[in-house]
């Protein structure tokens, strides 16, 4: 079963925050991210006495961060521990409550194949659910009519542009923009340690960057079709970029001082999204994007606009 993303509220989830305050428990969670392990194995890998591991496992289990079950071992029963979440996000800022203050949300989901423009360098390619589109490492494939069917696309350098319709009624006050998408770096085949500084521009305004740690291929993407080779990129990470009245953020971490008024949504009938590498960046490691039928998350690029009804 695919693990989930956990979002922690600093005011409500105090027990979880306390559980994460221990370096030992953080290390245990990192070990379990690679797969289930019994307490003896964890003790051996960390070189920590078993009773100490048992105490920390109990704390993590009680706050719901790990699952445990008993299985038969060579010397009786053994406790098998598994992580529940593969991403944990601590929300420090209060969210806009869509049920209060007359806030409404306009949501648009954009298939990754419906891009408007690209400027890229190989390695590159795109594939639908059924087959590779055109030739791999041939930029011309991105101009074939079939590109609209893409469920996974990648390029080693450059950028890709999407245009979203702006359906917010005129004269309404826009409070926040939220963008979610699954993405990672692009290396030949795959490379888990291959950083890439991936920048986001909205309406030609650079809101900031997220540094992808690598191009993920060790574990097969849960949504990938059976024919997709194990030797290629398998999945990305689901990242959430937001722009509000206080700045721009990725997963709640501030990345710039660009605020919602800077991107002038109200003045434009379209909202332009540009994703890519930037000349002069430290890590130019490309971009891989995933649609709702590839990778680990069943969604395309989702744009949400929060606005106040006057």
C-alpha cells in the first residue's frame, strides 16, 4: 500500500511533534523508510541497546507514525515495524479557512501533456500510458500531436510552460495561490543522488526554487504501467508551492518574498506557469514531471486560487 503524506498542525499535534524531537526516533523513521524491520535489526544497525529501541518504537507507534505487528521468528515472536508516512510536513502558518471569511477556491487540474511551450535539452522524452511518444532524446517528440497524452515527461535542462485559465470573478480579492505537482530531477536512466534546482515562475515572476535531491528509480512507481522499464525513472515527490500575502513557500518553507499581489493574477485572463532550470544555478539537473497515471500520486498539475467573495 502506498504511504501517505502527513501534515502536522503545531497547535493540535503536540504529541507527534514531541515524538519527532528525538534524534534517535528520527533515525528510526529514516531506517524504516527503506522497508519494515524488526527491533533486533534496528538495534543492530543503530548500535543501540534493544530496550532503548523498544521504548522509542512505542512512542512512535502511540502517535501513529509507525505500525507494528508480531510475526514468528527463529526464536519465538518478533515485532516487525513499518513506517506509515513517507512525507511529514509541519505547518507553522495558519491556513486560510475556506469555510470562514467568505473564502472560495477555484481549482484547475492541468494534464502534463498540455504544455504551451518548451525549451529543453536532452536527455528528454515523454510517454503516454501506452507507449513512448516519438523518439527518446529527440526534442521533436515534444511537438508531435500525441504530446497531449503524456503521463510522464523529462528533460535534462531548460523549461516547460503551461497556461491555466483564470476563472476567478473580476473584482474579487485573491488571497492565495497553491500549486501541487509530482516532480524530481532528470538523470540518464536514474540516479537517486542527482540534485536539481527546479525553479517556478508564475506570470513570468520567479517565486523561488526547490532543490530535488535526485531522480528516483530504486522503487517502482505505483501507478506506472507494466511495460515501463525498471531501469528508468519511477516516481517523483509531491511538492506544494504557495504564494500568499506574506511570501512564497514550498511545503510550508519560505523560498522568497514574492507575494500574491506581485504576480498580478487579477490583470491576466491566463495564469502562466513555467517550470525548469535557471542559467547559473548551482544544480542544473533537469526536471521530470508525472501525470495521474505515472509515478506515485494520481494527479496532474493542480492549481488552486483562494479568493474572498466581496
